C-alpha cells in the first residue's frame, strides 16, 4: 500500500488590527501565512478551519484531528484517505528512499 502526503489545505494570513498602541508600521510587515487545521468525523465529514476549540477536538464523533502546519501522511485506502479524498484534497506519493515512483517526483 502506498503512503501519501496530504496537500491542498488552505492558509490564513497574518492580520494586524490597527488601534491604540499598535504602530502603523506593522501594516507594512506581512509575515508568512499559517496553515488551517482539519477535523475528520466518524461519518466521513471533513471540516477545515483556522482554529478549533478543545471541546470540538475532543468530541466523541471526531475520528482524526490534523493540526495545521503538520506533515500528515496516511495509507491509500485508509479511512482518512477516503474522507479527505472525497472532500477534494490532493495528495503526493511518498516513495521510500532510493526507489522510483510511477510518476515523476522532484526528489529521489
């Protein structure tokens, strides 16, 4: 069974709210965006958001929580793969070191 890496998660950019005590120079500094987190429920529903509350993550119906910014990998055909693939996420095949995949990869 092939191992794949999850791609296609959205990002949210840094936001600087102007106000008292905030230098206007911060409006010209754009830090790097952060990646959204994903929750997969037991029924296969996928929800992607910037943040989740602890009670949402610990809900009994949550099958998998994927923290934003993490390298999530799973096997093709697993529950996580099927749910995320049905939700429209893309994948990259992870090949073992010193082997070639069926499609071109930029790193071998």
